[in-house]
């Protein structure tokens, strides 16, 4: 069974310690999954093709820098 953790505060309260603690305890996989879900929601709301979702991008330019 999942544990539900909540904190109630006013919108003007800028204390983000609860958010930091929550995501640190959630772990990397949960953070990535939440970010991926937000990206999918963005595409759905904008009416974009979800098949465009990808993390890999092509390289447009490549050059050697002098050290």
C-alpha cells in the first residue's frame, strides 16, 4: 500500500523544504517518471503528436575547440 504524504500551506508561503524532502525521498526513478508524465500532458494539451516525444536529439554542428 502506498503512503500518502500531504502538507497544507498558503500559496504565498515560500517554504519549499517539504517539496525538497519529498522528491529526495522519492528517488531518481520517481522524479524521471513525474517529469515524463508532465511532458506527455504538455503535448496532449497543446494537441501535438506524442510520437515526437524523445530525449535523443540530432547534432546540428560539431567543431573542435582549441585548448
